[in-house]
C-alpha cells in the first residue's frame, strides 16, 4: 500500500509539473500587470494627455524671408582645403644656431630607451614586491 493517497501512476511527471508552474507564473504576472494598469488609470480615457496650447508671442522677430534650399550657402570644401595654411606666430628662420636646436631637440632614440628603461624598472619592482 502506498504511503500517500496518490498512486505512482497517477502522479504527474516532472516536465508536466514545470510546465504547469511556468503557466501559473505567467498568468499571475499578467493578472498583476493588468491590475496595476487598471488601478493606476492607464486604461481610462481621461488619462490621455491633452496638448497644451502655447500663447503666440507677437513681439517675436519674424524672419525677413523664408529659408529654403536656394538661400542656404554650402561652403566649397575643395577650395577651403586648397587654400588651407598654417598661421605663423613668429617669422621663419633660415638658419638655427646649435644652442637654439639643443633647446628644443629631443633624441628619438633616447626617448625610446628611457621609456623602456622606466617601464622595465617598474615591472621588475612589481615582481620583486612579493618576494620575501
């Protein structure tokens, strides 16, 4: 005799139970959504927003002529790019002295080696921090 009132053949399979639980969940969610919308008044005809009429300001300046495609000037980009130039902030020099060059010159090889040296030093220090 089985312990419960249900026999083994009358019990629902697990797949049917999951499907039934999913169906119940969907129905409860749908009913809750409908209830919230109905209570909140989203379905009532008075809930529709009415457009607010803006008062016309007669003191506002009116355009002199209507704007259309013939009144808009489109810049000629090809011409602008051909006449493009640099603005000079000082007169150009023909010859530079060694002192003037040394003031602004940075050796590209030195920059690369300094960057690699600093980066490698930081990586090595980070690796050695965990060593007792």
